[in-house]
């Protein structure tokens, strides 16, 4: 019986559909319980939409990315989405064909094949997300082939080049670079670093990343090197109590028409100036992670430990440029510091 009465509580419905149980309580009358059950069954058996306006799908996806993933991922998705919408905003998803997507890929290949492949990866992710959420019935990008590319060896700056950039930096820039170098963190992790994440008693820093499955914000604890401890101690002694971030800036918001105090979203611009000033080949923040990991590898630090320091979800990501041995996190950060100091 799908509708029944419970003494002193009231009426409820309780039924199983396709192996899943559905129940709700407590209704004052049997009629109310029956009506609610019918509405629930109607909702559950209604046909699933298999198409929607392309613009709606894009906006839904952007909302999802903004809520769950990193600011950089959201900004990158917006960059691509603007191009798609300019072409297909008046179409339904089912009207977008494989040939239309191939045309876009070919157009972007005029910039470079890497650019075309990145565009295609984002489009495939968009339609796959729509499929997963049952908004659409098919992915028109699934059989569009990637462009052929020639893989190039990633150039990693030498420790001498990094030191020259540090010497050319201002105190504020140098503090930021030291935090990147001594934690092997991502720039967005350092941008979001707060004083609550810094434990001077235990000499650790907690970094958070969303580069995990489902966009989960995941912490990892990094032991401080002596250099990092000194840098952060100096900044802590000069901090403003009302500002929680280790690195922050103030700017006038056009939208709010007032001065906003906030953490940085992106600081990459000053690296080109520093590299020019230091007379070294241009590199950005991320190569500091590669340089640090390579230095750890040369010091025979185990791959599992390097993976933990870098915060990689997949061991294979770390295996691209490191090899295995054994050790522990506190010890390897000391080894890393000693190895780096050798180049100063």
C-alpha cells in the first residue's frame, strides 16, 4: 500500500520506482497524501529534455565552473565561451554539428595547433557536462579530431637564472617569489594564503587547491624552510591586523565605485619586467614548481614525497620530471633548501 496512516502522526506516501524508494510525511488527509504521490510519480516519469538553447547550456556551465572550480579555470572558460556564443547563441545544442566545430578548430589552428586543441578540449568538456546532466542527447564535438602538434621540451629556468630574478625584484615581489619557491605552490594557492594558514609554532604552511576531482578544495601541509620562516615572520610583524591575507592589494572598483582590499587574482605581469631587468629568458611563476621538483629529484627525494609537496592528484603527473626513492616531507624540504642554497 503506497498511502497509509500512522497513529498520532498522519498520512504518508511510500513507493518504489525503478528500485528507488520515495516517501514523504506527514499529510493531514489521505487525499493530500495521494495527490502528493501522484505529482511525485508524474515528475519522476516525465521525459528528460534532450535539447536546450546553446546559450543556456553555456551559462549553466559557467555558473558551475564559477561555483566549484578555480578562478583561473572560470576565467579561461569565459574566454572560450565568448567566442562560441558569438557564433551559436541563437542555435539549439542539437543544431550545432560536427562540421561547425571542425570549422572553429581549423580557424583557431591559424593561431597554432595547440590553441585549436585547447579550444576543442573546452568544447568537448562543455557538451560532456551537458550529457552528464541530461540537458542534451549527444556531444557533436566527440568525433572531431585534435590537431597534430610537435611536443617541445619545457624549458625550466636554472637556479642561477632564478637567483638573478630574485635580485632584481623589490622586497614585496621577492617575498612573493620566496613563498612560491619555498613551498613549490601554485600562484593561486599563494594568492589565497591567509595568516590562519601559517603556523609559526609548528613551522608549517597550509595550501589549498581545487585541482582535485569534483573541484573539492583540498588542503596540504608544507613544512617551512628556514628562509620561508624568516620571510613570513618579517611580513607578519608588519601586517595590518584587519587584513587576513599574506599578500593583498587595494584598488578602486568601477562597479562599486569604492576602494576594495582583496587578495591578488593574478600577478604574472611583473615577471616579464623582472626577467628583462635580470637579463634572463622570460619565465612565469609555474616554472618555479618545475625547477623545485627537478632539484628535489636530483637530490634523490622520493617521487611519492615530491607528489605530496606538489599536491598532484595523479602520480603520473609527477613522474613527468621526477624519479623514485624514499624520505619524509620535513626532511625533504630541508634537503631541498640545502640543495637550493648550494646555488646561491
